[in-house]
C-alpha cells in the first residue's frame, strides 16, 4: 500500500512548492548578500506559505471515484500521504533555515511553529475539500483560498490578535500562543474531516 500511495502522490506540485520556497529564501541573499533579522523572518514566512501551497495538492486523486469504495479507510490513506511527505517537509524546512544567515535567523522554535501552522492549515483545507465535495483534484481551489487568506489576513486580523510580529516585540510571545491555537485547530479540523462521511460508509457497506 505504501508503494501504491507513494506513486499517487502529486510529487510535482509538492516539489514545485519546495523549490519555490527555497528560491524565496535564497534569491534575496544571493542578490544582495545581506539579510537583516526582519527580512529573514519574512522570507521564511513567505517560503512556508509557498511550500504550503504545494502541499494543498497533496490529496488530489484523479481516480478518486474509483478509489473511494476500497477496503482501506480514507483516514488511513490520508494519514499515509501525510506520513510520506513529512520527512521531505522536515528536510526542506531545515534547508530553508540554513539559507538564512545565522545573524538574521529568527528564533527557531517560534518560526517553526508558524511554518507548521501554515502547512497544517493547507492540509486541513485539503482534507475538508475532499470530505465535503466530489472534486477529485481540489488542490487549485485550496491553494487559491490559502493564498487569498494569507494576503488578506494582515488587513483583516485586529491588531490585538496580530500574528505577524517581529522578534523583540512585546506581543511576540502572545502572537505565538495564537499560532499554537491556529495549529491545534487546523490539526483537529483535519482529523475530523479525514474519515469518510457516514453516508459514504453506509453506501459502501450496502455495495459489499
């Protein structure tokens, strides 16, 4: 099953997000040679978003209508896809961090929390799209929605709930408590949407 699921993964989309994210971090450094801490933080935030846009395609399955009535539950197939791409994501994030000069690198724990929350939002949205729609490839819609949310968030979020604060700001710790809430909510939403709908389970039992 691992081999079969691995072959179905949209590696091109994931790879494009990974390469694009590394370019976001690396190109400014190559061009100017200087990166300050505020720029380094925003480059990593942008890189995490680009990578998350690639992961929005992770659950795309052109043969979804054929793979739905199979013995393996959807939550297991979804979890396996996430597990297969997790090592790639870890290696990618390490490379992105190393591309930022040590003097401009933000605190690793908080910025990794931000990246994890961004990726979790993308995966949760993809899982919800698979559960509540019949679209076999919801990736483009999920990616467009995530990008729109990211662009509008700074303007829509009240200043007292700001997520995008610089290191050293008095609101830095509180902002990352909110990031933790975003991550937890996204993980719980993804877990809730991973199983098949009850109606789908009943239909499958009737067919069998």
